[in-house]
């Protein structure tokens, strides 16, 4: 019974050193406002929502076609149907009659904010991935110190060695089984979202410039894969 209790204490001690130390270090390294982004980041992590770039291209092409016939005010009729907030703000700027440079500044300023927000999220998990093995090492050193202190008592040597190995295990597991995978997925989602955002930026600026719908479509095709481009051209041919 006592051996079971001692084992549980060692496990919880190792877990506290790794998790508690990592959380404390992260709180110290980042502001509360930045750390609170973790909740929003987790929502992004589990979210499966993804905007269809082909549909966005078709929408911009149709908007350009209608603007040629009816003027930019037609955008006011479609803004409420637009789901993407970045696209909605860009179209609103064009519909309000802002010039090309003003629209470009608005889009670039918001794009920079989005990139910074994504970067903060990645930095938090990257920092956690760096800290966890380090605190695992702290736990290992604590276990070894306990072992060296009790060398004259063989019954206490085993628990110290166990703490050292368990803490090291938890540190590596937490870093490569939790923080690193989440950071990698956030980077992947960021890359995917940036393609969509750049597509939207190019489309809105093309509308602000008053370019023909054919030019708009050809410009935006550069933001999709070859297979998606073939699908887009197949739809146009129907």
C-alpha cells in the first residue's frame, strides 16, 4: 500500500514540475492578453471551417462583371451575403467609393494584424514545446539529487531514480505529444488562411481598380492549385 502511495506521489511530483513549471514560465514570458489568446487558438485548432477559394474566385469574377454594367454600388447588395469578415470589410471600402490606395492601406493594415495574432499563438506553443523538456530535466536533476543524498539507504535510491525518469518522460511527452503538434497544425492552418486572405486582397484591389472580370479571374487563378484551376475552368465551360 505504501509503495503504491509513494509511486503516486512521484508521478504527481514529476507532473507538477513539468506542467506547473511550463505554465508558470509561459505566464512570465507572455502578457495576460497574449496568453488569453490560447482559448481562441484552441477554437481555431478544433475548427474545421475552411473557405472555398474556388467559390471566392467565382464571386469576385461575378462582382467585376456586374460592376462593369451597374457600378460599384452593386457591392452594397451583396455585402451581407459575404461570410468572410476580411472580404466583407474590403468590399465595404470599395462600395463606399474609397480610392485604390485607401483600400490597399485598409487591407494591408488588417492583414498585418491577422498575421501578428497568428504569430503570437504559434510563439506560445513553441515556447511551451521548448520549456517542457527543460522542466523535465529539472525533475530529473531533482530525482538524482534525492538519489545521491540517500546513497546509504538503498530503499530510497529507487524512488529518486524513478522521479528522474518519470519527469524526463513527461517533459518529452508534453513537448512532442502536445505543444509541437498543435504548433505545427497552427502553422499549417495559418499558411492555408494566408492563401485565402491574399486571394481576397488581390480580388478586392482588382475591383477597386475596375479591372475586367476576365482579368480578375486570371489573376486569382494563381492562388489555387492546378487541380482546382482545372475544376474552375470546367465550371466556366459548362
